[in-house]
C-alpha cells in the first residue's frame, strides 16, 4: 500500500460476490473500516479525529461503522457483478432482491469519506431506481456499529436523539416489517406498546421479534425503519445524517437536542432539494417524535403515523 495514496478499496475477485444467492446465503461482509493512512485523515479537525477515528501507531481505523441493505424489485440487466461497496446479492422475500454492503467506515467529511462515496457512485446501477427499480414494499436497512459498545449500549446512547429518524421515515412506522418497539425501548420492558396488523401481532413481551423499528444485535444496532434507497445522492445524505447522530450521541452525550438539530438541518435541507418549508416540517416533527420516544406522549401532529 502506498501511504501517499492511502486506503484503496478493491474488488475481491470472488465470483460468489457477483451473483445472486438464495436468501441468507450471500457471502459474508468484509470490515472496510481499517487500514487507512495519514493522507486519508489529513484536513480533519483534531476533535473529529479523536472522536471518530483511532490510530494504532501504523494505520487509522474508524470507531463508527455503517452497513446498508438495498432492496429492489428488479436488478438492472448486466449490473449484477462484484462491486467494491457490496459483499453480495441475495433474493428477498418482501421485495425481490437485496444488495448488502460490506461493513463501511462511518466518517466525518474528508478524503476518507470521499472514497466511501466513490464506492456508492460505482454501484449506481444497483442503487438508483432509474436502473434497478423498487417500490414501497422495499426497505433500506441501516446498521450502526460503535467500537467497544454492544448493540444495546448503542441503542441506549442514541435513543434520545432518534426523533429525526422517526420523522424522516414516519410513513413506515405502521408497516408489519418495522412497526414494533417504535420507542426504541429495552428488551423485556413491559411498557413496550403492542402492535398488530394483518395477522401479525406482537405482545408487550415479544420485543425479541425481528420486526422492530430498530433491532439490537450483539455488536451493532440495525435500523429497519428507513425507506428504500432510490438514488446515490439519497444514500450519501443518509450516511451523513447517521454520522452526525452517532457522533453527537457518543461524543456529546450531554449535548442538547436543539444543538443536534442545528447540526443536521443542512443535511435535511439537502435531502429535500432546498425546500425550506419541508425541512422545517421534518425538524418540527422530530421534536414531537423525540418526546414520544422518551415519555410516550403523542402530539396531534404525529398521531396519524402511530395509529
């Protein structure tokens, strides 16, 4: 590796990563959050390096990781091949097909993040609905990891800052695939709201079911509520948003919620192509959803999404 170039993401050459596997039979993801060099983190503020990146004396490693699942009805003809971004493809019962990413570094803005975004651009024919179409049955799961924390510790750290996640993806809160435990509560908490639809029923003590808004795993936290990925730009904005929420939750645990909203507001504005009114609506709803998460109260502006 040329330390002047920094980390370079390459394909493995394994044929299994460029073909569609049966459900849960795709190749295992690789951890791509390691083996970066000084050039990759140059330009970052000292506080950003301390909070999100560690140095072992030789190479750099991100403390936060992210993984994404891209569900599609159809995959573009000729586009099913190995990509630097994806560990593989598999058939999906709810939508049709699914492309699953490797374990990616979740980083502040800079040279290293640009290399992650470059992988997304290279996979455009899979991500973008212009080439590989999706519909509302499809989801866009996002999995977060934090060095040294269990999945439940990540949940606890992020919980008070997840109003924005419910606000952005509020229309999926009543679906059977992610409608349980919408307040991100602890396993076994008897106050968890029961929910049922079309024969699917989850009692107060059945929070171990997988159909949750976000699912605690051993060493990561999987957000099941995000909607489908329809473009590379959308994936980039969600990456940026989750970085800010994770970084704020871990490194500024006593920070105010309004401080976080101020940080993420430009990202939300970009998500809605500069529509100021829509951005303000999302931010305001996130305040109501945060209160719902913390104490269960339901403001009239969010009631329709929590029926």
